[in-house]
C-alpha cells in the first residue's frame, strides 16, 4: 500500500528515516509534513518542546497554505474523508482500500489537527477547481476518538454542504485509525 504512495512521490523518506508527506494542491507542492519513525529520547522531547513520542514537523510554503495538508484524490471528489493526521489517513486507506477503490471517486484529506478552518479551505478549493458542488455525495469525519476529535466532529455535524451532513466516522473502539490498523 505505501509503495503506491511512494511510487507517485506523494510520500518519501529522508536520511533520518522520517517520512515526508507532500502537500499537493493540483500539481503543485505547497508544503509538507515530516513524521519521525524512531522514538524520541527524553532529551529530544525537551529540545523540541514536545510530549510526542515521535518527531513531527509541519511546513507550509506560504501563509495561505497553512490551511492545506496532505491529501489524495482518486477520480472525482464524490466521497470526502477528513483526518487529523497523515498516518490515520494511510491507516484508514489500508483498512478500507478495497471498498474505496471499488466505489472510486474519493478524496482523503489530512488537516493536521482539528482546525475546522482547514476543512473550509478544502471546500473552497474543491468548489473553485474540482466541481465539488456537483460531485459531492458524502462527507466523513474520521478524526481521533478523543475529546478534541469528538468536539470537532460535533461542530461539523451541525453543518451541511449541499444538504449533505457530515457522518461521524470516528473509530469506535480505539483512539485513532492507526490503532485500528495495528489491532487488525
């Protein structure tokens, strides 16, 4: 599965074994995020001022592109899925790859957190560039099953796009989609 994303240069790996997720807007890279694969030591956590177990770095190319993120569009954006992280997006894709590809026409989007403004940014781009008003058939919130994810999901479920409500697709028994994949 990851080989597919590597082969299309959507993700790569650097000399530090960090995974680089490239943010494409159309055919242009407008930013990236780096995810470490080696656990941080306590000293490194202090150095980077983080409680995370792995290094993470987010780098948009412009201020406007801070409202963007890693995404993958297959066909037309009929079924849109929002994730908090790239790892959860890839985990979800791994779990549901067959169903997604059978249905086709999906857009997987990572917004690096739960910033609802980023959801709007993707909608604006989709309306202006991808005929989203005509193609969209379903909206899915695939955030983490924690307080922040539930609160953001609740906010989105009070909104509609084209009379299409956001569906709650938070993982039921685990914190995030990566944990779901690890427990399969």
